């Protein structure tokens, strides 16, 4: 029957996709790459958030910048928010809002995006862009879209508070999810360094955004009901943050693996290794 045939075809395609995903994850060792990305993310997180705050404060005022800071911290585990908020406040207080200081902070922030570029090149079996200018432009474009998505999400969340939208928690979660999709989409479109339609980048962005939302919710439950109070203070917050960054990086890379697998099987003769050490970020 046609319906049975369609079901079998869908199951067959799903099985093929599953085998491709498994083969790609095994080939590139996603777990190792996620650890490298998580380390770079840990080193870039503070300058990234500070740059977001300073740019928004310069363009839209400190009130919206403070809301952006709150929204950015909302995706992090509760245990790390106070530690990060203190570090960000200290950095903001000691950083002059000049072009030079912003450029220094921005250079540290985009190191994370350059690391993702290298990881995506290995997943897609392409080469990273040889021109530092091209790498920098892609990172800046991605950072700019992250900034716009964060601003839009912050504005929507603030507006929903002002007008007292019913089911605020649901609205806030939806806004956060949409903002994450918009923020992730340029990474999946630009970083593989291969021509692909924008729609081919969407599955990975949806997986990463949904995974991050679920990860944040799972971490909240774990910290509230399972986590031991023996490891406390700054050390505990750092351990939680590193763990969260690892799984968050894993989800982003998994989205790239799914996109690459949907695009088709890997070439029969792999290209030269994109980069020997992912942790150097290109």
C-alpha cells in the first residue's frame, strides 16, 4: 500500500541518515572537538559578553544593555551567573568605551567563532579559509547577527514585561529559542566554507537552539535536586560552567554533523586535514 511504502521509505532514509551521522561523529571525534571548543568558549566568554554590553550601551543606552546582560546570563546555569556577573561588572567598570578597548575585547571574543570555523571545516571535510581577512569577516558577521538577535530578544522580553503579556514564562522561553536559532544560523551557513543554500543550514540551527534550551532546563533541575553542596563557591561555579560549555559545544557541533550528513555522504577521497589542532581556532 502507498502509506506503507511511504513509511518504509522514511524509515530507510532515517536509517541512512543515522549511519552517516554516526560515521561522521566517529571520523571527526566530536567529543574531543567539543572539549577544544569549550576551552576556547571559556576563554572568550567574558570578553564576548562585555563587548555585547558596551556596544549596546553605546547604541541603545545602559538600560537596554543591562537587559541584554540579564538575557545573556539567562541561558547559563544558575550557579555561574553570580560569578560571571561579578566578573563582567568589574571588567565594564575598568574598560574605557573607546575604539581601541572595544577592538581588543572583540578580538578575544571572535576567537571562539574562529575555533568553530576550524571545527566545521573538519566536519565538512573542507579547508578553512586561508585568508585571515575572510575568517575575520565571517566571525564579525556572525558576531553582529548574534548581537542583533540578542537585542531583538531583549527588546521583546522587555516589551512583554511592560505590557504584561499572559504566560510570560512561555513567551520568554519562545523568544529565547527564536533568538538562539537566529544567532546560530549564520554559523551553519558561513563556517563550512562550502556553497550551500540557507535552508540547508536551518536543521543544525534548530537542533542547537532546541538543545541549548533543553540543556539549560536540565542543568537547572540537576543543580536544584541532584547537585551536592560540597563543591561550592567559585570553583563549583567554574566546574558547572565548563561542563555546560562542553555539552553546549557538543550540541552545536552535532548540529553541524547533521547538516553535513543531510547534504550527502562524505567524498570518497577526503581532502587534506583542515587543521591539525582545533583548539588554535584557525
